[in-house]
């Protein structure tokens, strides 16, 4: 009886060429809203211009159908289309929800995302997207009978379909060449919005890079050594490099933001705020290894960075101690050859309210005692969770939630833009607290140790401007919000005196344009490390060093 009640009506049998055509039409119409929206924006409907949209749809329909026809064989078509539909439903969700573009960097981000970040992204809306755009059509696909012809006849029909599709693509492309070429040339971001070609191409590039034979590791700075002036100095130095996460410069109060997101740092004496600092990338997987390498943004690739040493290796070669403390999803290979601590395993209840998820103040736990026991000058890197989205509300304790109401969901479309900004700004106020507390700690040690802090965010964040959220937009198309980052520095009096740093000079140069390309050379110059890998032209301290 139950089987009769739940029995679904039979679906009509279709030939394979109709199955591929229906699936392609479904993908273009229902999974490419960002692509069509962007196309309508750059090519508004005026007069008979609607014909070019019809032509574009028809050409894409024919082209994708041609490609799927090549895979339309028994035992292959259904599994492939099922995978395509399910994967595209996830991609469609992220593109619609956060306005992201899909390139190889975004694929790498997805692969390297840790469980904590995944939890932040899982929402009811995502489940609905996958159910409606992925599971439902896949279920219908498997219920639908497919009428296959005898092999020879099936092959002939496929050749005919391919020929017709190819002819349609060529005819439409030639007829609208001027329009299509102009749009494609002037708006290259469109290719990152067209799914499924965007993520298929990006994934293939990512896998191709992974499959390449490992390149022999090349050390850099093998000649590195401390300058003679302080090689035998008894007084140790501790330089703390704080790698921020997702902090954007225009929401940093020290840069003129109308909200007081940095009340404690503003009261710190001798703080230097660099107002014109730019990131190497728009995602941690690029910016983090890039800023510690000597490659610069123009010469950077993950493959190059992973095949050679970085700033931390050069410091170690020069006899400087190095320690990496991480409250994030790892160091992206930067700390592969230095001592590393994952502080997310801490059992400090106040700092770590959830297992494996801690507020950034955990990075300071035990740091003072660690400094007291150091037997040599050391560079300590603190990798913050910062303002990592979309769960901005979970990046700050309750006592720092000044701006209300804040968005309490990772599903950002359930919140107003102001609520999202409130949660984000609260996370910056907490970052201000952590950095200021670190400076207080370093100042308390300054009677025995020369101390310094360098804070630099890895990249910025979009908060709904232009319907764009989060980060990771290809650098060429990314807004300044994802590239303009805050950077502050603090030096104890002993550090400035012993390392020849002119505070007044640095203050006068704080509005000059710098980027993460400067970090590698600036740290080497700051600590007076002599090596051929050092470039004084990229050392922002060089003009402000005594004797320069």
C-alpha cells in the first residue's frame, strides 16, 4: 500500500542528446545567475541588444552541449552528469551568496580549508541550494529512462550532433564577433563567473600543478649572518611579527575610519601606522607565503615559493631563533622548517570557548615566560584568526561587541549589510585589544630585552559592496577593500637605539606606498642581517637607519 502511495509517475524516455541539452539548459538558466547579472550590467539592454543576449545563450548552449555529447555514452553519462550537477550546485551557492569568482586560487582555498572554516560555511541555505539545484535534478536523471541506439548508429548521431553544435557556435560567433570580442576583452572577469567551465578549468589547472614533479629545494640566504656591530652583543632582541587575517585598512580607525575600531592602539606611545600598505594577494594561500618570500607579487607563485627558502629560513641561517605560533588554518608552508605551535589545542577556557577554536588572545598565553627563557635573539610569528569570515561574530568575545546589532549567522543574506559590518568592526576592536596587549607585554620586557612588533594583515575583505563578500577575488578584479591592508609597528627605546632606527623619519614616511613585497627585505634590514638575498631598495627602514 505504501509503495502505491509513494509511487512517482513515470518520466518519459529521452535520447541521450536531449538529456545533455536539457542539463546544459538547466545549468545555464538556474546556476549562472551571477554570470547573466554581470553580463546585463556591462551590456545593458537597449534597443535590439537583447538579440546579443539570446545569441550568447544559444552559443553557450551549443558549445556546452557539444562537450557533453562527447561524454554521452552508456555507464558514463549518468555518473558524470550527477557529479556535474552536485558540484555546480555548491559552486552556484557560493557565487550567489558571496559574489565570489572561481579561479585556481579559489579552488586551492577550498582544498586547504580546515574543518573549523568548513563549519562556518555550512548553512541551511547551502543545503537548500544543493537539494534543489543538485540532488533533485540528479534524482530525476536517474529515474529518467535513456533510450540508447545500437553502437554504430549512436556514434553517427553523436557526430551529427557535434557537427550541428559546432556549426551553431561558429555561425553565432562570427555574426556577433565584434560584440562578443569587445565584452570578453574589456570584462575578463566574466570567465570566472560562467559555471561549470570556471571551476572545471580552475580544478584542472590546480591538479596539473600538483602533478608536476617536485622541484629541487633551493635554499636562499645561505650566506646570511648578523652584522659585525652586534654579533657579540649580550643584549638579546625579540621581534614579533603578527600576521593579521582579513583586516581591511579603511575600517582601521588609525586610518581615519569614523568608528573607533582601534581605541587602545591609538593610545600607545611611539606606534607607527603605515596608511598605504597593499597585499600581495587576496587570499591567505597567496599572501602569506608571498609576504615571507623574496619573490614579490609579480614574480610569485606557490610552486616557486614552496621550492625555495623564505625569510624564516634566512633568519635561522643567520643564527636568529624562529618560532611560529598559529591560531589559523596553518602557515601555507612558510613555517615548514622552523619550530611551530598550534595554539588552537590550548585548554584555556576563556580564550578557547570551543574545541579547536580560540580567540586570538591565546597567542599571548605564556609568551612572556617564553621570552624570559630565550637564549638568543628571536623572531616570533603570531598568525591570527583576526576577522576571518563569514562568521565575524565568532571572532570577538562578548565584551568587545560594541556595535550592535551584529550579524549572528554565517548566512550573510539573512543579515543587513550594517549588521555584517557591525560584526566585522567588533572583530577589529578585538584585534586592537590583542595587539595593544602584546605591545604592553613587550614593553614590560624592554628593560632586559630589545623588543619590537610588526603587524601586517594578509589581505582585506569585501563586506557587501557591489554585492561582493569575503575575499579571494582575482587580484586584477579585486576591489581595494581586499588589497589595502593595515600595518602598524612598535619598537622599544632600546631596540631603536641598538638597531639605529629613527622613529621621526619613519613617522614622516608612514603615508608612502608600501606592499608586502617589502616585508622580507625590511626585516632583514631591521635586524641587520647581511646576505646577498637582501635588497636595500625594498627595505622600508633603510632611509631611516642611523648612518643612512
